[in-house]
């Protein structure tokens, strides 16, 4: 028994001496519970909306103040014409547009009923449902307060229109996100593991004595994954179009150009990770923690970014899939062009240059 306890003590000492093991045992669970706890939220907050107030009377002002003071909504812009509605949706700056009918207060007083149109960006159908539900609840609360002073009940009728996804199909949200996830894993993770495997098994030394230069070796490693990733992207688009009726309203040329840009970015990220990893186990762990979880949780794929705390929102802006998913949804569902997605394209290009530069500086083939 004494020998057994001594052996257990030795194992504890080995564990506490290994900082990486301690990170996995204690750091990873804490990080995951904090991220999941803050990311997975059912309520909404700070949703950007636009208001087109055709009436501009005390009642419409009161309803607007109720919406903005609730903490759920944030005014992005007052619209002056119906033409601005489509434009502001395509830029991705707002999630809902509220349109008050002409002579709203006068109609409500004279006829006892008035209408409000609620236009929601349903490219993310789950968020659209919640946003419209919250808006209707706030209007209903205001109407209840208003009816206290009236013998005959007044009625405000919200007319809901789901933009870009009238049937609220979940596939319209999941297919672009899945495409980003697949391309990230195939391009970045597989490239990273392939290069690290060459270093770990010692075959990189054999490659070095070949006529090929290091740049050619890396290019040869990543070229198959570029082609495979492009095939995966085409297959996902075909399945989405024919099976899930996912429309492609924008330019196919722009869509493929953005896809190739993201594939190149993911490959450069995989190469950078390979320069920081000595074994395949470390590479897989690092890839899963840096690529898989952030793509699922911090890219807007499943959970709305505006629902997260500010710290996590800032972290989301460092996630390449966030910008690619925004581009996919905008081009495919809204039919936007480069004029609306140039910011996301510029960010992805900047990240690509950064990762390539870091990889070029750090890439040193170790022979041990």
C-alpha cells in the first residue's frame, strides 16, 4: 500500500509540473463554461433597428421611446423613404425596420385601430422570430397602458414581414455557417496536421534534401487542400440550392471569389498554427480550440453576436468565419454586391496578409 501511495504521489507531482496538463484540466473547463454561459442566451439586447415614421405624432414618438428604453433595441437610423429599407437591410446595419402608417394617432383616435409594419431580416430566422416577438410584446404593453383611459379598446395591428426568408427556413442560416465551418476545418486543420506530421515523423528532412525549396514544399502541401476545399464549397452550394431551396440571389463570380479568399485565409492560418506546434496532438488540440469552437460559438453562425457581452463581441471581430458568414448570407440571400461587402472583404484580405507574414517569419523546419 505504501508503494502504491508513493506511485500516486509521483503521478500528482508529474501532473502539477506540466503546465500544459494543468491548462487542459483546469483552464479549459473554466473557459468553456464562461464562454458557453455568456454566448448561449435566449434574450436579445442592443439590436439595431431603423424607424420610418410617416406620421411623427405623439403616439408614434411614445412607442419609439418605449422600444428604445427597453434595452432590447438601439436606434441605428430614422428612414425618410421606403427605398431606404432595402438598402439598409443589404448593408447589414439593422435587423428590423419599423414603419408607422400615415396619420397614425389620428387614425387610431378616429377608427380605433392603426397599423405598424414590422420588417425583420430573416437571414437568421431564430433571431428574427425573437426580435419581432419582443417588438410586439412592447407594443402590446404600451397599448394596454393606453387603453386604461379609453372606454372602447384601441387596437394597434402589427403587420409582420420576414425579409429574405419568408418561410423562416433554418437551412438559410445553417448552410452558410456549415460552409464556413467545413472550409475552416478542411483548409486550416488538415493543412496544419499534414505539415506537423512531416516534422514529427522526420520525413521533412528527406524533403529538405530534395531539389524542392521550402516554399515549394509548403505550396505542394496546400495545393490539394485548395482544390478539395473548392469542391466542398461547390457541393455545399449545390446541396443547399437543390435540397434546401437556398437561393443564390447575388453574383456567382463574387461568391466564388470570396470563397477562394476565405480558403486562402484558412490555409495561411493552418500554416501559422503548424509553425507553433511540434506534434500532431498539440496541432489538433490547438486547431480545435482556436478554429472549431470559435467558428461554432463566436462567428454568428448559431448565436447572435449582439447578445454577447462586449468582451466576447470584441473577440468575435477577430474571427475570420464571422466575416465570411456575413458575406455568404448577404450575397446568397440578399443579392448584395461588392459595394455592400467590401468592408468584410477588406478585413479578410488584411487577415490573409497578416497570417502569411507571420507564417513566413516563424516557419523554420526543425529536424529534431
